[in-house]
């Protein structure tokens, strides 16, 4: 793997706009009551039954001791290099996972910088092996708590790492999240024996998907 850039030269920014639905509150309330009444009349309705699927993100739990690295950093790689890593994943690394970028419809410019997290560990191979069994989905920053959150499987979330909260680190974290959003949620995790190395032991291409519509 080509050595990733360790910092963000520019933090993306943009105005946020609150969506206005234009729905009449009284009409919405009436529709809700009608829907509730229809649900109760449904032959399969059982009062007090819990939903099979909840959409709320579960609280992040502590990371198991065997998954800790020695140090980590926010990094970025050009999209062209990311594609190369995915193509060479099976031959070069024993651990990791890719995504079918063509199937997902990613058409980023080859020079677009894709954000990622690089982790250094003196036991990089065992760490990558343990991480390989997690079904890693995505990573995100909780700027309020100054934590890096790792999502795995259907509903598992870990506090992967923390950082000293300051104006500078908050800006860096927000820039990382902005870069991820600009790439359509695409990001990566790399495990290395040394953060200054051009190679890594494990490489996971990840995708931060928006929550499903309710």
C-alpha cells in the first residue's frame, strides 16, 4: 500500500438546510390514528408485541482487549490507489475485505482522496486476524465524546479509540467525516506494523450507509 497522507489539507464545509415537509400537523395526526386503528383490526396484530427490527443505533460498548492497536491516525488515499488495494487484496493480504465498487456505482475521480484510519500494532498480524472475524461495516467519529466508533455485524458498535479533545482535533475529525461524506460514505481501515510503512497487514474497504427510511 502506498503510504497514505496523514492529514487533511482542506476541511470540507457547506451550508446545512432543514427539510420542510409542508405536512399539515392535524392531517398527520388523523392519518396516524387511522393507521393505528387499521393495525389493531389486522388479524395478525398482537398488542404489546415488540418489533422484530429496531432502527436505533445501539450504544457503543468497550472494545475487547485483543483488538487494541498501539496507535492510530486519520489518513487518506487517492481513489485510484484504493481501487488498486481492492484488486490486490486477495493476493497481497491474508486479512481484509473489499467492495464491488463498479456494482455500487462509485465513479469518483481517480485523484479524489478517500479517508481512512491507519492502525499501528507490534502484533499486527494477530490483530488483523482477530479483526477479520468481526464483519467490519464502517467507522465513524463521535466528536462530542472524542471517540472513534467501529460498527460490525448487524448491530455491534465498539468504542474503537479515543483522542484528546481540542479545537484542532475536533476540526480534524470533522474534516475526516466531511471527506467521507464527499466520497459517498466510502472509507477504509488499514492495519500496519508501522504507520510510516508503505505496506499493511490488513485492509478493509468500508461504506457508511445512511439509515433506512422509516
